[in-house]
């Protein structure tokens, strides 16, 4: 089945964490962690609407300034999500600069600080010099941060000696259009299929009219088709896909349970694997996972595909050893899915990298 998300790690295995996820149904992307993102093109950066930051250690948040630099001057509302204390971290970054002469700039930043019991919210608008304006709190029921017709994002509260968030991106339903059936209906493929999927995800009724326009030779064709006909004849539905992102966590009992709760049944599981098994004490001391712990977690969660990232630069001369250990633990782990597949998703800043396991 084709991947629903166009996901790729921005940097190599030893680089700062940042996972770019393009949403193919919209000219839009999500970013998980905000490490060094200077290798991303402006085109990629301008599509980012929501950034989910696990915690504010430098290597996970240093890209904020670069993103701000590219987005400043654009009319855009950027949303950021992070753990307790996150609003102060963003405020501190913004206070580092002078903000006169920005009249007419319309960037606004909405920051959600996700605590175990409530989500605090603050807005920073460029025309007001990015002065902090507190907004109403909300509650993230079952860790739910974002809920849109096409997808949801949930989080889990994890322990990295400071609070750290893990994230799950879930497609609400996976829709496949059968081209043979479209041919039988005399309809071409084209951008209108996005409208079709959007209408189905939004729960439109069967008599909802869908306009299909295309060009045949020099002729402009147009038809109006009832949504129910297309839904019945040409669209196959299956459970939505799930992408999980976990990094910078201790292998404790409570983290283990929360990560499994978040990652169970993941189609794509991105998990840090900072240290080889031989340096488990070092991993524990720094509140990180070892390769074997990461692989076992992915297997136990029943993940279909698993990628490691955020290897400690100390092991720059032996990445193969760490990846092999993680993949070995994944392949031999306790999960039951027969289609388990490890992949090695290094920096590929183009749209299709995540759908091509290598
Ligand atoms: Zn950290
Ligand atoms: Zn880190």
C-alpha cells in the first residue's frame, strides 16, 4: 500500500533530529523536532504549518531561528507544540531580537505548551513585535493535540530527565481510488481526486455533487457526479496509516508503557537509538535508548517499518554496527507482524523519500 505521508529525516543518522512530513493531499507539511533544518529548501519550509517539538534541548530546537528567518514577511499562522516550559523557550528566542520596522509583516506564531493535565496557549504576532499574548487553556484528551478531517496528532508524555513528548500522526482513513473503475465511469485521474477524498473524509452525503473538469485534446470537459456513485464504485477504504516519532527517552517501565500505547500498530516508527548495547550504562546516564532497546520497542509495538535516527556522534565511525543491532532486535523481537521491515531513511529532502524503504 502506498504511504500516506511523504516523510523523511532532514539530516543524517548523526545529525540533529528533524522529521519532515509532507501531506500529499495539501500543499502543506508537518515537522517533528526543529534541529538544524538549514538543508531544507525554502519551498519545503514554507509548507510547514505545524511543528511538534519533543523538548527544547539545543539539538531539537536550534532550527527555530532559521524557520523564523524564512517565514518572516509571509502572511502565515505557524503552530508550535512542545512540553511544559515551551512557551517561555519560544518567548526567550523571540525576545533575543529587535522587532521595530516590521509593520505590514503578518506572521503569527501560536504556541501550545502541552502538560499532562492541560494545554497552555500563547500567541506571538509579528505586527505586535511578537509580544506574548496568553490565550485560553485547553485539555488534550487522550493526548490528542490536532484533529482534522484527514489526520490526527497525539502525544505521550515521556521522561528524559526533563519532560519530553513522543508523537503519533494518524491518518483518519486510508482511501485508494481504483483507476479501472474510474475508466468504466468515463472519468480521468487528476487533481479532482483530492476533492473526492476530502469530501469523503468530511462525511459528505451520497447526493453531494462533485465537479470533475478535464481537458481532452482541445476540448474542455466537465461533469458533475454524485459522491455516492464514486464512493460505491471507485473508492476502496482501509484503516488509516500511522507514523510515530519517539526520541530522547530513558528505557524505564513508565516510558516503555507510554511508548507502546502511542506506537502500537504503527506503519512507520521513527525511534532514536543513541547508543550501542555495549554502552547501556552511558545511555541510561544520558536518558537515551540503546539500539537494542529501540528495536525491541518497535517490535513489541508491532510496527510495520522501523527507522533509527539520532545516533550519538561518538559512534560516527561505526554507524553500521548500531543500525544492525537495532534492526536485529527489531527482526527478532516479540511482535507478531510478519511484514516487519527495517529501513534506513537518511537525509533525502525531496517529496518521496519516506515511501521508498532503503
Ligand atoms: Zn535531549
Ligand atoms: Zn537529542
